[in-house]
């Protein structure tokens, strides 16, 4: 007589038969039933593994986006500051533009929950202020500088009123929470007066600083920026 044995130890199904066709109808149904049970179990394990893998990849993806967003904010602040030094504009102009954009988009502050991982209104509003403010500044200054009207290029003579050097100490990390002095960093500035009476402090290179004399005129090349703010393209 044919014999069908189902053993679930080690997740195996064993079928022993002299002739499968000689098995009774009940044996065939039982075999199919237990086979379906085992396949369902394997499918369930696969779904669990797929869900775990998806969650892990989701966490990695979100953390990567957070790191990239922090880098974008830091780079935006750095670029905005560099371009600002070559732009003749009062500090309140970019701050005002950034605040207008921040206030206009403040209803979307909840969109930063993925970055802060919190549902706190104050924290997400602060995150919105920093992120949108930094990106707005770099877009404003960058657009004004990089899309300046080349047809408006002209030279302007300024009078050098003062020149000075700012010295900043540099530190180097040598261990956990331990830093040592690593020399000094010098920054060179010129205070100049324009023909319209405006006085500006310009950050210049060491070579320009050494060539410039106090009380003597200096030629700067200017262009009209995209948003109307003059930018210095040559002479610094």
C-alpha cells in the first residue's frame, strides 16, 4: 500500500509512495493542503524579511537626506557670505528678503518633521527659519551676482580711507575634546569711500592689501546685479 508521511520537523514534507497515482483521493488532498501551508509559511517569512529590509533602507535613505540637507545649509551660508562681500548692499536687505520668504512659507513648517523627527511646532518653525532663510539668501545673492548685467560694466574710483588686518587664532584637534593652538589666520580689509558718499568695508586679498595705499584712490570694476544691487567684479 502506498504510504504518505508528512513531517514538519525542519520544515520538510516527505512523500513516500510506490505510485503517486495509486494514492487515495484523501491522501492527495492532504498532501496539497500541507504543501499550501508550507508555501504560505515561506511566503510569510519572505514578507517579514522584505519589510525589515524596506525599513532599514528607509532609515538609511532618510538619514542620508538629513546629512545632505545639513551640508546644503552649511554650503549655502558659506557661499552667501562670500558673495555678500562682493556685493554693495546693506545687511538688512538680504535679511529682509529671507524673512519675507520664510514668513510666506511658514504654513508649510510641518514639512520639516522628516528632518527634526519631532512634531513640536516651535522646533519645526525654527528649522524652517534656518533652512529656508539660508537657501533664500544664497539664491538672492547668487542670482544677483551670477546674473549681473555685463552691459552695465563700469569702473568707479574710490578713496581708500583706512586699511587694517584682523587676526584670528586657529586651533587644531589633537584628541577628544582637546584642541591646541595652530597659528593665526589673517584677514585683510579696506575702508573706502565711493563717489556718492557711501563708505564700505571691503574684504580683499593680501596682494591687493599690500598694493593699496591709505589716502590714495583705487579703481573698482562694478556691474549692476540681477536684483539691482551693485557687485564688484574686479579690484579686490
